[in-house]
C-alpha cells in the first residue's frame, strides 16, 4: 500500500524514530499510525513513555487558587499574537473565575457563550480546550505555577500533611513550589505507580515482552527483564518516582519524606495537574 508522507511525519513526531523506520512500520501496520507506533516501540526504535505529541496550536494556560478550590484551564487560539492580546487574557481569567465559582461541566453553555462573544470582538477562532478543578482539603497546600510570560505551561500541585501546622512551615512551602517547577520541567504522566491506567500498563508490558524476547535470553529470565523495564518506566513517568529536580539522587517521594521528618511530621504530594498548550490529549 502507498504510505503517505504526512503519516510518516506524524509518526516521526510521535516517536522520534527515523524516516525509513517509520515508513516501514506504517507498511507493516497497513497504514495504522497507532499500530505502527507500537511496532516501533517493540523494536526499541521509539520511546516507550511519551506524554504527548508536539504542540500544534497557540494559546495560554491559566491557573487560580481560591479558598478550597484550585483550577487550571487551557484557552487556545490560532496565533501567538492573539495569545498575548489583553482581551484574550481577560477572557481566560473570566473563564477560570467561572470554573472556580460554578464547577461547570466540560460542555457548559455559559462558558462557550463567553468564548463566542470574544471571537466576535477579537476576530480570530478560539476555543476553551479543557479545564480541571481540584478541591483543596484542610490538610493540603496547593500551589500554582505558570511558565514564562507566554504561560504555555501551567501546573497545580497539592501537598498533604498529617499535621495542619506543617503546611505553614517554610521548608514545606518551598518543597511544594519546587514540586510545581519539577512537574513543569519533567511533565509526569501519573502521580504514582498505583495511578497508572491498566490499559497503558498492559500496552507497555506487551512492548517490553517483545523487546525482551528480541534479546535472545532464556525464557526463565524474561519476566525479570520486563519487570526491570517497567520499574525504569515508572521512574520516568510517575511523579513520586522521578528523581527530584533539585536533587536527582533522591526521588520526589523520598524528598517529601525527609522534609516531613525535619518539620516534625509527614507530608506527601497528593495531586497534580500539568497542562501544556496544544499537547495531544489522551482519549
């Protein structure tokens, strides 16, 4: 079958594999990009863990914390010029304020109406791409972070403590903010191994099983190889298992444990949200 150049380009962007490898994989997969991506992963020609595709549009991320609620929102547009427009920023702030106030559904008509009205004024297509609302419990500290003036990356991180007074400790506050910087830099997919979706886990196990067999090792050692590959994967995609941004000799969870002890109690990262403008969303 004929392999389209556009499909080869998309597969290269998703996997980082070479052009000819992508073309061959697409041929073996009868043109199915998802199947071709899995083939490349099984051959070790693409990263097993890839959070998202390349950013493909413009816009901004907005965050807000108000009382016991924290919100994050992505508003998209066609050009970076409009993303810096004062009216566009005002729209994003109004939308996230509404999210905080009402906790609306994803397809809320009032939110969409605000966007439609703004399109008529700014004269460029825009869309409310997604938003999320976190509840902040009384034993949690939630921080927000927007990367750079363009705000193309936004993060919310919640840290939970076993004693309320720990949340006022400056070291705990600093750790919470550093975790937000960490998430912005390393874009974890999940909080912990326990949060990895079963579908994703199964897909990676199948890929690692094929990779292990390709090594030509005895059958009895293959499960151990797969287990080792999964452990390494989790250290790359799970926030709590990742090497901490300010001390790569310790994991995020270990740093939390040490800071909690120093403060006289226990703390742990309990939730996070990471948005990057234009990132490919999982279905």
